[in-house]
C-alpha cells in the first residue's frame, strides 16, 4: 500500500507539470462589473488601456506572447431601459515589437436590477459575443456570460463576477466552458475617490481544471476617481500570483457619460467605478 501511495503521488505530480494549452484572462477589459447601468437614453464611452510590463514570453500558436503588449479598447454604451444596457468594444494592441494591431470587436448586452430594486444590493448578467484575430484568440469566435452580484453602502463596494467563457469555434470548442472569476472590494474616501483590490482568475475548463501553476490569478491594487465632471477613472497595478500569470500589469480606464447633472447628483453616492 505504501508503494502504491507513493506511485499515485508521483503520477499526480507528473500530471500537474504537464503543459496544457489554456485560455487567458481577457487582456482588453480588466474590470469587475458592479451591477450599475446607464439610464435609458444615456450614452457613455470608456477607454480601457493596459500594459503588460512583465509578461509570459511563450504562448500557444498562433497567439502572440503577452510580454510587453499594450492594449487599447474603446467601449461605447447606451442605456435602453432601466434594466438594460447595450455596448460594444473596438480593440487594438501595441505589440512588443512595436507593431500596432487591430485586435477584434465585441458586442454586449447587460441586464441589471433597476435602482428601485434595493438600496444596497445589485444583481445582473452581461452577455458578450466576440470576433478576434487568431493572434489574440486562437478560437476567434467566443462568448462570455458574466453573472453580477454587488453590495454597496456608504463606505464599501463589494462585487463578484463568476465569469463563464466559451469558445464558439476553434481548437478549444470541444473543451466546453471555462471558469474565469473576478471580484473586487473597495473602500470609499470622502465622496470622490475609493481604494481597494480587484481579483481576476482563469481556472481553465470546467471539464478539466488546469493545474495550480497553469491557472491565472491576479491581484490589482486600485484607485478610483468618482464622477468628477462626468468623468470616472479606474487605475491599478496588478501582480500575477502563479507561473501561468503575467508577473506585472498596469491598467487605467477613463469613462465619460452624458448623464444629466441632476441625475448624477442623486446617484453620486452610489458610483464607485466606471459603469460596467
């Protein structure tokens, strides 16, 4: 029995160290959704920018290695109903070799509980469909389902997004949905700023989770500037916690909304990050 036990342990260790192709945390939108949505008829726009200062130097072909890549995403959105918002993403990338790339498009539809639902709790879901060049997603066609749960009071905002990512084509199609959770906890400073942490992970497909070292896990220390003259800013520095993560990433999101000033005054106490 002792030898059998040793053999099982050794086999498990070998399996753990075997390389497996794995998806990645979305590098074009590093954000936790807090369950807020644009008011009906209200447009807004966000610019997502981040740079992988120190990243993985290898990748599964034809995708490009993340090291020294920078990503720029323009995201317009529009509120249709108190509980429904639509939006899109135009993605670009500056590669480590200095080349500037078109990096795909996404369309999204977000559903969220209206403000009348609760003073502190928000629930929702976001559905995205993406079409990306192979060098940024070898599957090209993809879909994301992002459940949203958030709690907010005078001092804190807590949110969880247990994201399910699915390849609609390509080599990962047969592997089924992947689990990519995200969460945040921020503390409000005065009425115009907050600080806290955000977490992003990629555990691999539900059918066969990646080994611990292959999984992606990131912690971002973040600062938020809230609703100053229609502008919101989210900035952070992120550290990878595993061998399968990029060691260092910096990010910033700048958002602008055309919300009426009287509505912003009523909602200022509830806003903590760019609307997602």
